C-alpha cells in the first residue's frame, strides 16, 4: 500500500515508521513521500536519508486556504497515495483532502482520546493540560481523521503512567517512547496488511 506521511516538525513518529519498515514489521507499506509545511522540518531530512521523496509544501505559498488544500490533495493523488498518515502535522486538513481520502487518513494524538483533545490540543500543550488536571494515567491514540478535530474512529490506544515528578517535557518523552512509537507502526501494519478495512480513495 502506497503511504504518505505528513509532518511539521522533527519526525520522531516518522522515524518509528521507518525503523519498523527497516526491521521488516511493515512489509505491506511503501513509503512514497513525506510532506511538510515547514522547510526546516527535520522530517524532510529523515525522508531523504531513507531514499523517500521529501516534499516541502508551505501554506504561505497560497493566498487562499482552499488553494493549499487543493494543492495538497493533488500532490497526494499524483503519487497514487492510498493511506495518509499524520505524524505531527500541524495543518488542519480541509474538504478537498478529506473528500479525496475519506477513511484513508490516520492521525497520532498524544493523549487517551476523548481526554485532552480537540482544537488547540497538540504537542507539549496536551501534556501541560494532563498535569494541570492531575490525571494519573495518560497515553496516546491512533484514530481515523474525519471532519472534526480528533473525533474520528479510534484504531489503537495505549496508556502511560503519570509520575509524581513529571514535567510536561518528561511526560511527553515517555508517552512518545512507550506509546506513540509503538502504536503508529502497529496501526499502519493493521491497515496495510488488510486487517483493518479503509475507505475508497479517488487515487
């Protein structure tokens, strides 16, 4: 299955996918391209180092948000992408992309949805919210992307303990190590191997 990974930052979840591919745990996934809205995103370097097309597609290049969404959709369609993986992509997908890849887009979120999710909940902010609330357990979730924010059907979740001396940074790292880097390759494997059905794509 032809896979595109969309990333805005360093790409640690992308690296987890690439490691899983190298180790033979994703035999049915072909990573065709990595797309980022940020030129300096280290994820693009990770892609190049693995012989994967690195695409810089900035939102600022377009006067209208819809024009960017159409360009992103077309970039995915041109490459015959069958599965879109959001791995720390800080751009909200619009109707052109969602309609073209309905049921074929997944996202990794650093909490146990429905806790600490929705608009404005991303990155370190999620872990700051968890600590402020005083929860004893947090985690990560892989889910399908729909028209809402973090509202699509859940694929996998994994819990991670919150420790008494945690900072947002230490909790973020533990959630990545113990949950995100495990869950995302597992979810991609379940989909690309046909164990979880996905929607039809215009591609």
